[in-house]
C-alpha cells in the first residue's frame, strides 16, 4: 500500500506597500512552484491586512514578503502583529528584497524566520522554506 501523497507546502508571496517592482517576487514564486509548492501570488500594492487575510483564507504554511521600497520596518512588523492578532502563529514569515543588514536582527527578533537579500540563490530559499515548514 502506498503512503498518502505529501501535502504541498502553500506559500503566499506578497508585495506590501507602494513598491511597484515585482520581478524578484515573480522569480521566487516561479522557483517555489517549480519545486512543487503551491504558490499564491497576491500582486502589487497589498496592505498588511490584505496579505494576512490571504494567508488565512489560503491556509498558507509560509508567507514571503518582497520589499524594495525601504518600508520594511513598518510593513513587516504590521504583518507579524496582524498574524498574531488572528491567532496565526504557525506560518513561516520570510522577507526578501533590499533590506539593510543592520535591520535583519530586528526583523528576526519580531518573528521573521529568514531575510533574503538580492542575489540569494533560489535553491537556498526553497530549502529554507521546506525545512522551516516541516519543523
């Protein structure tokens, strides 16, 4: 008898705020999909509230926030705060984009699992999400 198929990891990829550049987010979304994950890409100009709503509706295992605008220290804490307010404490939160290294420890202290900066190999991101979700 064969074992049941492994549940696909569900990842919401979101672009919070007014950042209009989503090439990186689309590359990551495609890489995760190619790696067998189910990806829900929210598109541009999402509010933290919209992102959290999508995470809950889609029963996501992880959320990847892509931010190039410099507003990560406002937007990321708000997403984390809203997730906790909704009782969602089992979603792996990752952030990608132009994040100054000085801000990484603060983001991680807030509950961000990992921060990926430009040039991070997609395979590293895939492996990180797989490992973090299965934990």
